[in-house]
């Protein structure tokens, strides 16, 4: 690097020291002799690596109540496994329970009234049957006596008596039917009121059920966020829950990109125990700083584990064709790596990224293709554009 800087400074001094009457001497292209050149090779590399991971739930949710009230009792602790529908906490229901009691009492009164109406309807129906039979008999008698009167076969007084009985029977039947209609209307009103009260009871019971916080799935309590005695509302998360099945999240070197896929089998070790896992999710991009990408591994029969536990993921042996170059070909300036690609006897500086070392060689992850000719000696003396002499 110092030599390159010296050449640049010398050229600058040469130009600036020339007078107006003298022309600058052209800077000649540097030639470097003794440079060995060879092609970038490929090597079949078998990889079997381990990567750090952490146990995570399938998904995480915050559980909040649907009503406002004081948190009366908490029945679980952080880290505890829970079942779907399991009671986790109880909220004070003293403001809600009276609504349930009032609705139940109202429903009881309406039911009693409906029974009375039904009993009255039975009685009216029996009276109506008798009244109708009496009316039909009186009607037929009236029609017969009416014809007899026209034939002057019966006295007017006798006919009047029959007619009076007919009208009385008719009025009685109409009264009974009116009573029945009145009872039916009352029953209709009671049924409508019953439906209204039942709706209110269902609503009150729903609100009462909201005072019992229950787990929405099989999982684990990740955090308890509120203590007993605090006022909670729908905006107050009480628990953070994680669902099963548990998974392991790990970050893998980008050298495995495209080789680790959904469905791939891996081995996971946690606290001395070995699990056979299956990759269920693979990130589509890698981190630009760490050059790693994330995967998620599903663990069967691991619900007893605690999320956040350290894990080690073993990637099975993979064979891959990698571009390799001698370590002597790599030129570094700070954290940046270069090689000199030789084309037509001229060295061209090329930025590369390297991976693992294999003996006296190193894997090139990017920046170089198999078969390209590179300088493998005297790289410290080369500059971009220098002529290469063997």
C-alpha cells in the first residue's frame, strides 16, 4: 500500500514541479515481474455446521379482558403450560352479576304469567266449544221457527222466545271468542317480552363470562403483565401467551442459501437432549451485516420446553461446489478483500468476499467466477492496471 501511495505522490510532484515552458513527462505503466498467475478453481466442499438458536412459540398473543374491572385473582404463573379454555384469571363481576340476576328474575315472572295465560286459554277453549255447540243448536231452531212463523204455524210469542235464545247464544259465543283473542294477544306480548329478556340475559351472561380470562389455545404463559388488584380494561394486556408447537429460530450462514429448504431435517440439541426437527420456514434474504439468514425448526414432543431456551441446530452434511483461491492471492485493505484478475497481461483489482479457509486456500463467496485468471504472488507490488510479467 505504501509503495502505491509513493508512486501516486511521485507522479503528483513530477507534474507540479514542471514550469510553464516544460511539458510533463508521461507516467509509464508499471510492470511487475515474477508474478505467478493461475485460474480460480472449484472444490467440492462437504459442510456440517452447528448454529445457535433459541426456542420460540409458534405464535405470540397478548390476552386482554373484554370488560372493565378489577383483577380479582390470577391462577397461572409465567412459564406455565396451559390448555385451551383453561382459566387464567378472574375479574371482579360485582357490577355485572346483578344484571344477570335481574334478567333471570324477570324471565321467571314472564314464565309464570305465560303458564297462567295457557291455563286460561284451555278454559276458554272448553267454554268456546260448548258455546259454539249451543249457538249452532239455537241457530237451527231459529231458522226452523222462522219458517213456521212465515207459514203461521207458530205464534209470534213463541218465535220471539226462540229468537232471544238464538241471539243470547250468539252473543255468548262472540264473548268467548273475544276472550280467547284477548288471551292470545296477551300471550303474544309476553312471548315478545320473554324474547327481549332472554336477549338481555344472554348479553349479561356474555359479559359475565368475559370476567373469566381463559386461554385461547394450548400453549405457555410467556409473561404475566398485571398483578391482582389492578383495574384492567380491553386496552390492558394481562398475559402474553405463546402457542404450541414450539419452534427453534436460528440464523444460518448464507453459504447454505438454497440448500436448506422447508421440509429439511435437522438435529436440535437443547439442554443435553436431542430432538429431530423439521425446517418449516426459511427467510428469503440474509442479513447484510452478518451474512446469515433465519430458519424456523418445528420440534415434536417439546411442549415442556420454555421459550427463550438456548438451542444448537446441527445442519446435515451438504456437498457444494465452491470457488477457491490460494490465500496468497487475497489482498486486504482494512476490512475489504481484493484479488487481481489478469486479463491480456494486465492486472485488474476486483473486490471479493471470502468464507472459510481450507488449508492454504480460501473459499470465495462472491466477486469471482471459476476459471478466471488471478495473480497468486507479488500481489503486494501490483496496482490496478499494472502489466504482469511472469
